[in-house]
C-alpha cells in the first residue's frame, strides 16, 4: 500500500535570510547547495592554478564514515584548502568550525561562512561546551566531516601554536577517526593582516587517522589528546621538509 505523500515546509520559513543563515543546524536549501557547489568548483580551479595546490595522503579522505580533520591554522586559505581535498559529494556535509564572534557578525561574512563554506558557528568565550555538544551531535550522524583548527586562531608568524584541549574533549571516548593535517604555503600566500592572497604554492599533507575511542574522557586525557594531535601535525611538517 502506497504511503500518503505529505508536504512539510522548512522550519525556518518565517525567518529572515540572515536569521536562517546564522541558525544552526540549517534547513536544506537547494539554491544554497547549488551556489556552494559552483563556488567550490571555482575555488578548486583557482587553487590549482593560482596556488599550484597539491594534496599528499588524499586517500585518507575517501572514507564514507564521519571523521574529524585537524590542522595548523595561519591563513583564511586553510579552510578552503581542506574543503578542496574532500570529494565534492561530501561538500554539504563538511562543517568547518568558525568563530561566531568573527564570521557571524556582519552580513557579508555570514553569507560567505554559511553559503560558501558551510561553517559551524562556534562560540569561543561563553558557550564552548554547548558548541562542542553540537560538534558531537554532527559526528554521531554517519557521513559528516568536521574541520577544526585546535590552535583556536590564526598564527601571526606561521609557526604552529599550542593545541587547545577542546579537541580532546570532543574526541575522547568517541569512535571517530581524527586525521591530522599540515598545510604548507598558506601563510606565505595569505598571512593574517594581508588583504588578498598572493600566488604561492600550497601543499596539504593528510596523515594516518587516529582514534581515541578507548580513552576515558577527563581533563588530563583531553590535554594528552591535544598534545598527541599537535605532535602528529608537527611530524607532518617535518615530512613536508623532505619533499
């Protein structure tokens, strides 16, 4: 017997465009998906030609499971490079964590963060635990990708900064692969404070996945996980020097 067809309008239909963009999780929007897909193809083409973008370890990104990408952070190019490493079919289920107080204040930044990048607003000062809970809910659904920069902000020198313990809180005791990544050249191409990117070669190295399902979540284990992931990224940086 055929099921009766029902129409369910989007829950945010009565909200303004800016309210819909700032809300998370967002309702599906085919127009947004189309714009995001087109923007992704243009960005990938520009990265290949303008920045001679190269990916090493791309095979680690071809999983259908939910997973976390952690990387060094020194440029606005970092996020688009990590997204460019993923298959296009994962584009709308990849969520870069972005500071709510920076990317979700003005309308232009909100539009770029949500429509082009599909960013997840992360409240750094007052609602860190709630933001981590949202990240955890995303990872509990199969096929989602979370992109996190555990340093918390862009490096002004290009040097790797200390990883904060929040990443450990998120992945301790959770059966989710965590892929350490190292981005080389993004700082030279578009450092913090520079208005436009410059034509510099950018390389993304993706390391072997790590899993912290057996780790008991507590403060000490969270710090240990953050330190282990930082070390993994540092090792990828050394590997990059030999290429």
